[in-house]
């Protein structure tokens, strides 16, 4: 039976693993599987990335340079740009992007393209798992029909499961290995073999009753964060009207030892999860004539925050007697998250765009992001020194990287708008500071 053969290959590590998409999710996963003895072939259609993997030239912060070098030099991991090796693979793990369209609807182009490419060479005895975050039903309703067009049957000839990624970029405590892994499938055989596969490298695997349950679980995780971030962002907007320090309010509330979790306001939400994933659920819910009010409202509030930062920046400039159209503003941090180089969906970019519309002269510093493109124009990170700080009317802290001397920053800047609260407990000239 093909199921028993595949299980044996997984247990004795002779199974060849294909990882499709070697980005923030795929590359750490591929390295982990290689480290325990699996032969891994990464399919990365970006030829530059593929070549970098084969040269052990690391581009993902959560992968250790020495680990990538070890698995590539020993031949356990190699990258290719096409799908010719699919018949060799026993397990295929899909880690491709799931973006939104301009209308905030799901764009499954990458998943569909990859699934079609796999289906052309699908053979009996293969396990296909989807790790990309998506709406409930993608695995069963989009992928399964494409794979079964081959005449092969799920659960009998091939196996299909959903196991959503839980990567938290930059998290030193929870990694691919020690973060519990949810696995779901619509048949018992697929669930059993997928669970067995993930147990080879992940400490705790959690099986659920269906692929849809696994998909919804992941979307809910990110929706939970989006809604709670929106709640504190709305509180910040209210506190601004009431002239109350929102950080004082949150610090006080968070001293309660039960019934509350710390969330903090900011200039908006960014990255590949929180600004995107809840809208997948919002879109799918409409198929069932169900309006997800919390999700829609959370998205609306979080998308308001860059405009609020712009308004507050203009207030600070006007108080200084500087018209925004004649102002020079330094944006400090353009990555979406502290101590990362990823600026996808970063709220800092939206803040910069809005200030440019006001005629503000913009520059930025971010040691993790040497260059960005905004409104079709390339900007390079400027050096951060005392002369630089003094040459701008306002510094806006949009990402609180830990490599910044914030005390020195406040000392030498003319004015600082801190959207992250990183300066609020400093012993410094408070007259220069404006908190979100």
C-alpha cells in the first residue's frame, strides 16, 4: 500500500522533501528538515534566491548562516527554479504568498499556479501539504480538484493536508522546531501521514478534524491580534481627543494579573499576516451570508493609523512654527517590525506617502533596510548621527529598533514624535517628545 511505503520513508528519513517557496517560511522549514537527515529540494522560482541558497548565501534572519552552509555543503539541501524534480519528491510542502487584491479580496494565484504545476507530475504515494495562510476551504475546494484531475484519489493514491505556518520573524524563543504545529486533512490517511511527517522535526503536532479547521485556526490567530491591536489603536485615538496619555492607561491596565493581555498602539499594522489574513476570513464569510463586523472594523481602524500619525506630525510642526510644505522630517525605522529587515505592508511607508503628499521633505534611517521604493522612487537609508538629527525639524519613530540610542536621539533632535512608546520612560527633555 502506498501509504505504508510513504510512512516508512518518512520514519527512516529516506523520503525526499520538496519545499516550494524559499522565503520567510520555506527556507527555515527546508533547513530544519535537512538538518535531521531528509534530502530536501527547494523550488524557488526567483533565480537570484535559488542561487543564493546553493551558495549558502543566507537572506533570512531566522536561519543561522552555519546551518545553511552545513546542509548545502553536505548536499542535503539544494534549490532549483523549476518543477522537473516533482516526481522524485515524496513530500511536497507549499509555502507561497497569499496576498490581497486592491479590493481586499484573496489572491490565490500562487497557490493555484503551484498546484497545477504539481498536478502535471503527481504520482501515487506523494503527500502534499499547504502551509500558506488562506481562507477555510482552499485545500479542499481549490487544491484537491486540481490534483484529482490526474485521476488519482486523495487519501488513497495521494495525500493532502493543511498545516499553517506559525513563523514569528525575529522571535528568538519560538522557532520552527519548538512552535506547536496544527495539521488538518479531510481524510484519515492524509491526516495520519501528515502528522507523522511533521513530528519528525517539530516538538508538538496538533491534529484537527479537517483542513478547513486548520485553515480557520490560523486565520483566527491573526484576526485575534488584529482586533486587539485595533482596540488599543482606537483607545489611542480617543485618548488623543481627551488629552490623556494612552501609555499611562495601558501600563495601569496591564498590571492586572488576570483577564487582560498586553497590546500596544502604533502607526498601523504591517507584515505578511495581520494586514492581510483577516480579510481572507471576511471574504469567505460572505459566501455564507455572514458579515464579520469585528474584522471589518478592526481593519478600518488599523488602516486609519498612518493618517493619524500624519495629523499628529503636522500638529507638532505647526507648534514649532514650521509649515509642513517646508519641513524636513526623518523617519526612524521603515521595517514593519522591530529588529527585522522586512518592510512589506509597513505602516511607515504609508506615513511617508501621506507626508510626501503634504510636501514634506522625507528621509529615513533604518540599519536593517538599506533601501526602499516609495511612489516609484528609490530612497536610501541616511546615516544616523548628531548632525543628521539636528538637520531635521522632526524625527518620527515608526519602528523601535533596539540598535538606536534613544536618549541621544532625543538630546540632539529638535522634536520627536514617538509612535511606539519607546522613549516614554527615558530621563530626557520631555518638551521635545510627543507620544502617539
